[in-house]
């Protein structure tokens, strides 16, 4: 995969620093989007996982999950409202 960027964990709104950052590997930009997903082979249908994304990586992370059939949706990031990280 050319120019691949994969999930690296990252800081969420519940972490001590209080700054939510993009989940793309190596990115330190502020999160602007919640990329909501679920792996149906591992998770119950109602379970929601969330990767945070900056403007630059929102589409790439969504495409990565959509290609695998995991993407549920993309919505604006709201600090303090994470369902699951």
C-alpha cells in the first residue's frame, strides 16, 4: 500500500494531557473527526470502536476501515464523548 498510514493508538480525550490527537501513525495533529468502526468477526454488532483523525488523515483512515468492511461512519470529534477507544 503506497503512503500507508495505520492506527498507532494515540491520546484520547480521556487521557491526562487533555489534548486529543490523530490516530494515524506518527501524526501529532489535533483530532477533528471520530472515525467509528466495528470488526464484526471480533465485536458484537452494537460495539463501537473509535479512531480519532485530523483533517489530513480523516479520509485515509476511513478508507482503510471501509476497504475491510469495518467502517460505520465519520462524525465530528466531540471531546469527552468517546464511546470506545
